[in-house]
């Protein structure tokens, strides 16, 4: 336990109070991934954060990926993982593994972990209640069962939050012809946040946020207006793997989400720091 005085503890709570009052009754969508999903210490911190947010009246929707677990299972059956432009090539055998690992093993282990931290959780996937509908992603190269979101239906999510549950969502989607599609979890989180009219979208990553110099973590850009994004891309400040993450934040904000945040999931309790402090953490898009 942190070695701080009772007075300091009281001060922390008092400083958090305005944020709690402002956010109570609102919905936030957290995209959970990266090292925060692998390290036991960080997993515990994330679950504690979510339970606390739930207790103070904030509706939390957790959207998760599971790329390393999918690759691990494919490896076990002797199948090589292939990626093109960061997207997993998903043939018929691979989509079966994706559905089994994401909607099964990963999803239910997160439900169990949140319950162990005295939270109330329900595991869902994009197939439940036609939550995420998709069609085959149009691309010059055939990626197989990689989907492009066409519709989001949030009734099943809203029913869960109304009844005091944290919906934990894996991003496999249904097709109109009965097919199942693999969906990028960042994109799914952004679209779900928009449909829920969420107050915040939080993407947990393994970097500080948007850096002016990608090799220097001290060059963090704390706040970005979405109108500045095209010029930041031209300058090369937004490049590589950050482009799709930031595009998700921009899409969420343009679709009505008040704030989108890219935060460092390697820092314990990064969600609470973002939600309940003046400084926040990472980069905020508005």
C-alpha cells in the first residue's frame, strides 16, 4: 500500500469529487489491449479502476482485442500468422480460431477477473443481439474474413449497463449471409462509443500518447483538436501504427463522442489518472 498520510488520502478524494460528480451517470468506452492485458499487475489495476468507476455511477463498456492469444493458438495448431498493412489475414480456419479465442477464452477470462475484483460483468461479442454487423473489407488484397463495420446495435449493451453490469465485448461481427468477421478492436470501440453517445473513448496502448518526436517520451502532445490531425500527418508527427489509432479517435469525436484519449496502459491506474485528475494522462482529442 502506498505510504501516504490520511490527510493526503482525503485530499486525493476531494480533488476527484468534481470529476466524479461530472461523470456520474455517463458512459465511457475503454478499448483494452497491449501490455495492460498481459501483465498480471496491470490487469489487476485495470479491473480495480473499472470497479471503482462502476461504484461511483459511471457506466463502463470494455472492448478488448486478443491478437497475441490468437497468434499463440494458431501457433499451437501449426498455422502461421500473416499480416498485411497491420491486418491479420483471416481464412476460414483462422476465423474459427479468432471466434473461439476472442469470444471464448479471452472474453470469459476477463469476465472472471472483473468478478474476482467484486465487479459485475457480462461477456458479449459482436454476434450477440446483432451488435456489430459487417461485410467483407474491400481491399486490393484478399484478407479473407476481415470485416468492415456497417451497423452497430447497442440494445444489448444498454440493457447490461442499466442492470449494473460492465459489458465486456469481443470484436467478432456477424455478416448478412451468416458469415463471421474479424474486426479491428480500436475501430469497433470507436463506433460503439459513438452509438452509445459516450462521454469518453479511452484507447489503452503501450506508448505515452502522441509524441512530437516519436523517440522522446518527453515530447508528449497532451491535447489535439481533431482539425489539427491532417497537418500533424503531413508533418510526419502522426505516422506508422499511430495513424489507425488516431483515425479511430477522430471518427469517434466526429460522430459525437465528447473526448477521445490515447493513454499509456503500462502505467498502473492510468484510467483513474485520466478520469479524475487535472493533468490527465496521454493525449486527448476533442
